[in-house]
């Protein structure tokens, strides 16, 4: 079950860990600032598109593949996604 990730707007500043370049389905590259955080014993990441800041952020799980490289994984469980977004919103206060 694929999860449709709604944009998560952030009106406040975070310490951004790094800039990553992602490629979309059409082969277009997008620079994103990535902010990672711990929640419920897992690491998550919010990506903020630098070229389109009005889009808000996109939330993913941060995982490690077989080669030991960090990868972004869609949050497929709707309840997990809602808990993560609620956590992020509570951090805004």
C-alpha cells in the first residue's frame, strides 16, 4: 500500500543537516535540504525543496540498505505517518 504523502508546511527554522539532490520520475533533479529527527525509536527525515519552498516538506523514514548507505523510505502505514506529522506539529509550538 503506497502512502500518499501530503506536504507538511513548516513556518519555522530547523537546523538542516545537509543538502541532497533527488531525481523525480521525469529525471528532473531537485535540491532539498534534509532535516532528520528521532521519533519512537526510528529515524525520520523531512525534505524541504530548495527550488520550490512553497511546497513545504516531505516526510520519510530514514533507513540503511544492504550496502550500509542511508536511504529514504516512504511511510506506508497511515497511522505511523499521522503520528510522525503530529510529533512534528507539536515541535512547532
